């Protein structure tokens, strides 16, 4: 027997996150209900979903992938649990070796679930066109081959949480969301990131049916230098032979060289009009995208590996010997190589060979040491001047009030980190509330005075699409439109070139040329991913902030705000603790999850947004936010979340009583307590307030009090009133689902 309330709640959460949920067939298999095909391109309406659930002839819940779910694809690492974990570890290891750990971990931190069979479902929202269902990797030989990883894409279907075991699953198992993830946290990736992720999975897990004698190494470095610093045959070969000389004899066709210096290639047997199959960098690796060649896809390959693959069936040792006979490399490297490769067989260099090797190694170490010394001298020459002040002189200076960009919230010449839960309204806060405050001098959140900019606010939007951000900015009704510069960089975070000196100078010049006074980065995660920065690494995060601060300093920008998603239960920013060390103030925007009932099991609570701020001379306790839909303004109510929850519960109880009295013209206290769905002890006080508000009237029939609606009976929007502790209590502005959808 399925729990209809549980499935209804789950369907609502999948729907609010943009998925297209449908029920599974009642026969206990993984197939969807018989009417699901009509939802392969267009998501079902909520009334359709309610009808499917209300039929009571279903076995569970699933979602349609692809266009119907706003371009969702699902990557599955197959179970059972132990096998899934082994495969996921293999994918993680390869992603780390290739420098793409950040991309993989970003995908895993989004919406993921464990299937009832122990597999892992990773949901991805594609910024581009969805693929169809694809088997990515097979394991085993002959009749024993089985799927290790596959996808669901356009027109596909996948069983989801909270469905219980399907046919063939262990008894008592079920589909469960991975801890810390939720449908609303689904990761958005570009088509290129999606293809890269899938290629990593293929390279890590796919096994050929008949293995070649020499399997390609998992890590393919472009350098084959020995630890002795000598010129190996591979180094010599790579320096003398071009990719064109290496690939064209194998049937590859050169297509073009792009502005970044990469050469594009079309695989053997493929027409030029069909596009790029691989790219190469002359002094770097070859990267194949196509799975229709004998070369592995999704990994960087050196010239050494490609030569050995084509000319010696992948035997690196045989290829090295052949190159030595052709005159590549230092003559003495053969003996060094023999020493390294055969040390386990007690084969050692003679005395002269050993001394020669030591001398070469010492020379290499001295060169590295001298290079480091010269770099240190250059940096010292460019270092800022050291200066200090005696404590007595410092204390003699007068104190000045702390200046603010936004009074009490944003210290002047400071950095703010806005940590926001998914779908909590961070874009609304930035676009429709912060920008008008900074540009037009409006009070931020209806109560915090803002200092108007003289220059330009540069808004770097890395998440929301062009049309949506344009619509929201239009709704914001900003007066000083010429003081806002919007850079829509969704899917193009690589334009922010922070990793090199020249790139940082380029970005700083652009900011300075546009008279930037404040820079807003929204959000941080796509930029970190494009830079190969792991948000969970303190060292990586510190490197990012060094680069970012250097850019702002070069550009003369003194104030910046960075938006980042929350983790850890929505109470702090996701990632390394170093993220909390850098800002002068931290703002937190949280969304209280909608609960089915209050603690007593009666009236439902409403969803609310809560804002908190702390930092240097900043201390704003948690307050609920109101919402004005016509211009998307948020209002800090001054009401604590606890008081708002109490008011919301009271509102719901009052409405339950009014609904009951509409169906029953006269009712006594006992009947209202029994049938209105309100806790008995709360009924007398609620009735007194409703009478005082003129919404109901009371008459006496002997010793009995009878209650009825006034005629006509107004429908209250805001119950107002005090909470008894000096706070003004307002209802949540997010009770209406249509309003709630506008807050993103």
C-alpha cells in the first residue's frame, strides 16, 4: 500500500524544482504508467499529477527526463551498492588525474539519489540540447557483459524517491535522496561540461569485450623525462614531431586552428562537415571527443602515447626502444631507463654511470634553486613598502564612526558574501532589491539606508538566462539604468580569466574602463569550476581570493559582493571554511521548508524567507522577509522566524474555523473543536479574536454559545496583531504558490 500523502509531497517537491513527475506502473516494475508518453515533451500540470496520484493504481513515482523536466539528464552509476561505490571511486580517481574533480564534485553536490538497487542517480540540468538515453560503459566479457553506467535523456524516464523496491530489488529497500541534496539543488552544466563528464565515466568504466594486450595507461602525461633530468626519447620525439606529422598518416584530417591556438581534427572516415572529433595543442595533449576511434575518448594523450598506440599496439617500452634506435634522446638515457625499469631485478649502474647520473641530477637541482632565488628577488623588488605606526601615536588618533555602503549591513570598502539556499530568492534580492538601493538610493529591504554609487555597479551574472534576467531587471524599475553594467556570462565563466597575470590585468582594465565602483559576482561556483578551483579546498579558495582581490585592486574597486549557495543545512556557505574568512560581512538568505503540520499535528505552516547578517560592525538577527510582487521588493519585517511561524499557525487555525462555519450555519464550541481541525485548547481564544474582528457573531441558546459567520463575511489577508513580546507579527508573504514561484 502506497502512502498517498508521502508521494503527494514528493511530487510537489519534484514539480517545484522543474521536474516532470509521473507515477510508475502498478505491476511493480520500473516502467511508467500507461499514459506517460504525452508528457515526454511537455510537463504535466499539477491537476494531471493529482489525477495520477488520486487513481491509487500506481506503484511509485518517477520523472520524465529531457525537455519536459527543463532539460534534465540523469547519469546512473549502476549498483548494487558496493559495485556502485567501486565504480564511483574509479570515476573520481580519473577525474582527479585529469584535473576535473571540481566538475564531478559539483555534479555530486546537486540532486542525487540512491536507487533501491544500490545505484546512484546524478541529475543534471543541461544548458543546451539534451542527448537521448545512452549506455556509457559496459563491464565484463562475452555473455557476462553488463551495463556499468548509462544515462536518461530526451524522452526518457527514471524511477525516483520515495518509491519503494521494484521487482528484483532487495525487499524493504527504496529510492532515497542522498543526504544534503534535494530536487531544488540540481546542478546546471553546459553541453561541453556534460560531454566531458560522460567521457570521464566512459574512460574510467568502459571495458572492451576483448582486451588489447597493452591497455592504455590511466594517466597519460605529456612528459616522459626521467628523474635524472636527461633528455628521453619521448621528450626528443615530442619536440621534433608535430601532431600533423603524427596524425595525418593515420587518416586524421586537420580542420582548423582556433583563436586559442588549438588544432581541430576530424577522425578517420568522417566528413569534414560533421565537425570536430578531437583537439590538440602543439606542445600539449591530444583530446579526443569521439568514441568511434581506437583512441580513448575524454582523456589527454601525449604524442608518446599516440605514437605507441598506432605503431606498437600500445607497448610503450617497445616504442621507446624503437625511437632510441632512430636516434631520439640522449645516448646515456638507455642505461638510466634500464636502471629505473629493472631495479627490482637488482640491475644497477656501474660506478661511472652512477656518478654521471648524480652529477646531472645535482645540476638540475641547482638550476631549480637558482630560478626560485631569482623569482624571489623579482617579487621583492615589486613588493609594497613596509610601514608601521607606534602604538602611542595610533591611540592618539581620533576614532571615527564606521562608514557603511549599506547602513548596518555592508561596511564601506568591504566585501560581502551572500550565502543563499537554493531557490530562496538570491537573484530577487540582488537584482530587484540591492541594485535599486545602490543605484537609486532606496532603502535596502525597506529599512537599511544605502549610499548611492557615483560610478558603475558591474553585475556579473553567471547563472540566470538572458531573457529571465532582463525581465526581472525591467520589473525592478531601476531609475539609474546607466549606472548598472550587466555581463551575462552563463555558460561563459571562462571569460573571467583570473588564472594568469595577463588575464587578471585584462579583467581589471575592463572594470576600470567601465568606471566600476562595485562588483557583484552571482554566483561563485561556476567561476570556481571554470578555474579548476575546488570549493572544498582551503588552499584553492585562498588562491581564488588572491586573484580576485588583485583584479579589484588593479581596477580601483573597493566594494564587492559575492553570491554563493549554502550547504550544511542552509545555515552557512557551502565549501571550505576559508570562504567565511575573507568577507567583512556575511549575509544569509534562507528558506524555511514548508511543513505539512505544526508540532501539534494541526494547522499547516507557510514557507518563509529569513535574512541574517553578521561581520565587522554588522549584527542583524534573523528576520522574516515580506514580498511585493509588482516590483519584486523584499521587506525586512523585523519579525523573528519563531513569531512568524506562530502567526502562520494561528492564521491557519482561524481559517479552518471560518471554513467550518461556512458549511454549518450555527455551531457550538464543542462542535468546532471536534470538526474544524483545530486543537481543542486553542478554540476559545480563537473564537474571541474572530468575534472582536467582526468575522463571526455569537448568540446564546440557554447556557450554550452558538457561533456563525457575519453576513457578508470578509476574507482576511493579514491578521496583524501583537505577539505579546513587543514584536509586530505578520503572516508569511510566501503562502501563495504563485508568489512563491516569483522569488528566485
